[in-house]
C-alpha cells in the first residue's frame, strides 16, 4: 500500500494533518498557550474537497481568531478586510485570493512560561 500524505488529502475529513503529530489537537486545547503567526498574505488556503473550511463567514477579526482558538482542529485562519473569515485544519495548497487584503495566520502552541504556578518575571499565570 502506498503512503499518501494527509496534508494533501481533500475534503473527506477536517482533522489536523498527521504530519503535525498525534498530539497537535491536544496541544491546541491548551488555549492559553496558543498564538498566531503570519503565514501568507494575498492568498487563502485552497484545501478543495467537499469541506474545504471548518467555518467561513462574516466575523469581526477577534471573533474569527477566537473561533479558531476554540476549535482544536483549526490550524489556519484567513482574515479579510471586509470581515470574511475562513478557518481550516490544513493549508497544503494556497491560491491567490480575489481580495488582496487577505492574511492567513498559522496557529501555533507556545510553551508556557509558568510551571506549577511559578512564572517567569513579567509573566502572569
């Protein structure tokens, strides 16, 4: 049986790609340690398939990111200046957006600066 990359699989599932590791959604459940980093601009995640996005619709930017944070299978958020929001579990391929204002952010887990209630200087628990 030939190995098929889950990053390029389209539609059938909306889970995180296996290449991210089995614990990725578990790490994303640690919402206090989730950040977003710019991934691309002027493009969107062209995942294709029957279910290309977890969610898409008109949301304020803060709500769009909040929805991605709350969805543990969300790994990418694309925001547009008109309020359009697209959330996806993968971004294997990108396409040029019809609206050049688009910015795609990758969701990342950052290690906490707090251990057992003790935090590094300047960090609040």
